[in-house]
């Protein structure tokens, strides 16, 4: 059974940093493209970033240069390092593989 469990969210001031983690089980995440998505207050899902099987990474324009996606294949974890956070980054963040996603972790950026 595929399971994804996100953690690491919280309340942070503008300009701050957070590192989100996603523990995967039931499959080897290094064998699949892995994604971070987010859903802001009153908004739909937004794609944030993808790491491909070959290690190539992609980011939505609004986070390019501030966020970094990575994985630990040995531990079967996915990460999202978020720097220089802005209020508009406030959202529930999910890791996802194909149709599967976790419950999400809340990130709130506010002074």
C-alpha cells in the first residue's frame, strides 16, 4: 500500500526557512517522479516542484531560486527546502506520486 506522510510545516516569518519532509512507504520513490503540490486558502491545487528519476528537477516560477527539492533514496524520503518564504507561500503542502498524496503539512508565513 502506497503511503506518503508529510511533516515539517509550521509558522514562520517572511524571509524565514522551513524544510518539509515526506516519508514514503509501499514503493521506492527513487523509481518514480515525485512532486510537491500546495493548496492555498480558498484556492485549488498548485504544482510546486518535481524531481525526476534521473535527478532532474523543475519548479514553478514563483518558487524558482527559493525552493529546492531533493530525495534520500536510502531512507525513502522526499524533501522540500524552502528559503526566503513569502506570505503568498502560505498553503497546505503535499507530496505526491501519480494519484497518491499524503494528508499535507501546513505552512503559514506571517509576521
